């Protein structure tokens, strides 16, 4: 019974998350009954991580974790991607670089003294 409930909760949670990727931003809507929408402009993304655990590799899915220069959303997890994760990663990197060029944004790595 407990396993069945946890599977049901995870299913509803997964169905309650919608990711929308555009050339300028990422929009994440969460919730089934009450909705919460977060968005991040691509020019604020500074780092990417592609996660493909063994189980997800077998199923052909994966996750992308984005680190951003945003106070409210410093990390974005796009989980359970059912398309070519590496291709989506490359598309996101390209779109991020284009947005940074368009807005004349440069990111500097500065080590604290």
C-alpha cells in the first residue's frame, strides 16, 4: 500500500510540472490544483549539468540542472526529459549564448581574495 501511494504521488507530481523552453526563457509551471509559475531568462544561466543515471539511460530519459544568476531561482532542475538530452543541452547552450550576445552580457569568474 505504501509503495502504491508513493508511486501515485510521484506520478501526480510529475504530471503537475510543465516545462516550456523558448529562445529567451525557461518557464516552469508546478502544481495540480494550485499552480506556481517560475521563469528564468536564458541570459542568466551560467552553468549546466546533464544527469543520466543508469535507470534513466535505460528508459532514454535524463535530467538537466541549470545554475543561474538569479536570487529567487539559483538552480533549475528539468527532470525526466523524454527526448535526446544531449541535443536539448546543446540547444540550451546555444540559445543562452545568443541571448547573452544580444543583451551584451558577459560573465566573469572572480575568485574571492
